[in-house]
C-alpha cells in the first residue's frame, strides 16, 4: 500500500505533523469515504486505535485498501485510557497483523519491556516505535516527565509522547519548557482539559512533532478537529 509519508521516517519531519485519530468503525468508514485530497487536507498521519476499534485485522485492512496516509497503530493499556486487555500479549496480537501497513507504532512506556517482541518486529520492518505516557488527572512533576523521556531510549524506543491534564497555566508553562528543550529522541507533548486546545498549538510551535486531532467526533478532552488543527499549524 503506497503511503505519502512512509517513504521516509515520519520522525524526521521538519514540521509539526497532525494526527487524525480513528477510534471506532464509524470514523473508519468516514475516512474510507473521503477522497485522497480530503484525506490529505485532514491530517498527515492516521492513528488506528485498535483497542477501541475492536475489528478483525482483515476488516481494517480492507477499509484502508485505498489509503495513502501514514498509519500509526495503537493498542492502548486500560490504565492509560485504553479499552483493550491489560495483557501485553493480547495488545501485541492486535498490532502484529497490521504492521505491514504501518510507519509508526505507539506503546505505553509502562509496557516497553513486556512489549519488546512487538518493538523488535516493528523495527525489523523499519517501523518506528513511540513510547507514550498519559496522566488524565494532572501534570506530574518535572522529575517524572524527564524520567519518562530518559527511559525511552535505553528501552529501544524511537520517540516519546507525553499527554497530561493541565490544571493551571503553570502546568502548561512546564510542558512548554520541556518541549522547547533539546532531547535525544523526538518528543510529542499535549495538554488535556480547558487549556488543551491552546496547548496543542503552542506546543506544536515549540517542537511537538505529533499533534492529535479528531476525525468525526472528539475522543479526548482538549482536541481540535484534525483538519482545522492542520490548517492552523500551517499558518503558525
């Protein structure tokens, strides 16, 4: 399957990329029904949330038969907002049948050791692996956030995603500082809650690589419609 961005490593992008989340079958059908031009205008990457899609791999594959957009596979742990199994083996089983379609895979940092087999299989296909960290209640201390970033490279991951709830402008300021710094791995950072929408613009401008929006209906607090987010980021 040809992909617009998969001919090069998306983590090498020199501009912020917009990720459109596909969390359910209705959104997958909506995406399938778009023209290539509409898909290109909507986002740079689509994230297939395999834990919430809960569809057979072959059905997903058929829905993407004409897809030209870079694919990110995610099977989220329930402790970090997922609806799938807590067992790493079962989440890996969701990802593996679709690895040939993907340029990126997202696993939780907490699962990096358990899911090393899928990390190795992804790398064997030149698929890059993101280690993600979510806190839906608060923005943890700088020590915890920096520790998450530091853990990723020795764990064999290629990038880090941090998503936290912003309870104050001070929380946003700390994410801005973190994102603005130089890191050995590419970083994506975003806030959730009332400050979430503005955080996604500011953090993208500060260096956040992957910036998430919704296709169809929002599935996380603070998200933009993906198409509008891509449009605004191009103007910044």
